[in-house]
C-alpha cells in the first residue's frame, strides 16, 4: 500500500513539473514573439528656436481723407460706409452758400469713417470720410527692447490674423520708445496675398529666437524619464536600441539633446513606455 501511494506521488510530481516546464517554455516563446507597435520620428540637426510673440492691430497701408472746401448740408449720399469705390466715383452732393457741390472719390478703395448722413451738416475742419486702400495692409506692433534685438528692417515673419497666416515684412522700427516704454514696429502684408481683413483686427507676429545652436534635435514625445535620467529608443532593422541622452533644452515639439545619436536616425515617439532594449517593433506610423 505504501509503495502504491509513493508511486502515485511520484507520478503526480512528474506531472506538475512537466506542466510548469510547458508554461515556462510558452512564456519564453511569447516573450520571443512579442512585437510592439510604435510610432516614429526622425532625429534632426540644427538650431532650436522658440517663438516670441508680439501683438498689434491691422490697418490699411494707405488712407486718403475726403474733405470739403466749405461747410454745407448733405443733399444726397450715393454710397454707404464700407462700400468699394473707384477714383472719381460720386460720393455725395452738398448744399453750400456757393451752391451745390459734388464730392468725388479721390482714389480707389473702401469708404470708411463716414461722418454724416443726408440732411446733416459737414465742415472743412475734419474729413467727411476716408478712402482706404485695402489691397495692402500694415500691422502696427509695439515690442520690448529684447524683441528689437531679434528683428531688422526687411525681415519677414509669420503674422496671424483671425486664424489665417500671412507673410509680413518689417518696414519700420522706431528707435525711441513710446509712452509705455515699448518700441513701435510696423510690418506690411504684401499685395499679392489673398486678404480678408477688417481694420482694427488683432494681429500677432511670431519672432523666432534661437536658444540652442547646432544641436541634435529629437521629438519631445520621444524622451523617456527614468531614475532621473533620460533615454530614447532608436529603431534599427525592426529592433530598438535604448540610448541615454542629456537634455539641453526642452520645448513642446522638439528637444535639444546630446548623446550617441545620428541625424536621420529613426526614433520612437509613441509606444516607448512599454519597450525594453532589444525589443522587436512594428512601425505603424511615422517618418
């Protein structure tokens, strides 16, 4: 009886050991077959810039006032404020002590700042209206002395107005500050760009400033922080290699680093948190 019990115990133990061995082999096989899906970017070499933004207002690059020689009452008004007119178009007729006079447009453009309507009086002391050339616009900014160091006349930057981007050229930089201690700056949007801008609309100008020169640049999303050290994963032949890096300057999109990296290397930007050195990967999106 004892021999039979011992024999059954031995068989049970062999069965348990065999099962454990199969599980270990299965786990090892799964580890070997594991392929991690990742997204990648590319390592670049160059300057790391940040945008310094200044704000201002848009206004027509050229305006022409409409004035009268004598005071009078408006008899007829041919156009409304905001209307487009051409040079010599009839704007209004006025009754003056010298008789009826006709007011014509002095240039092409948009009629703005109309000061009176039919039956109202106008006088020569102030413009009756303004003709604005809206085919070209100037942007009036004020900048700090620090920003002034980053710009020069004829430099071109990106201006944003109502979500639309325009190429704007610096045409004027005042060397004396205004009452607020800021320096007036004027930029011009050239006539060839399609424009749909209203006078007084807020405009912003992005002025790039180089914070790190001639550096390796990696997507910021690729940086992995662990134990107060920084790492990235480089993809070679569908496998990853973990590389330690030193972060010199981090911005939202790109980060300047030092390390054993090469420009053009493929770098993991998504999925790296589950990676280990030497893992096999499948690039599902990226450069």
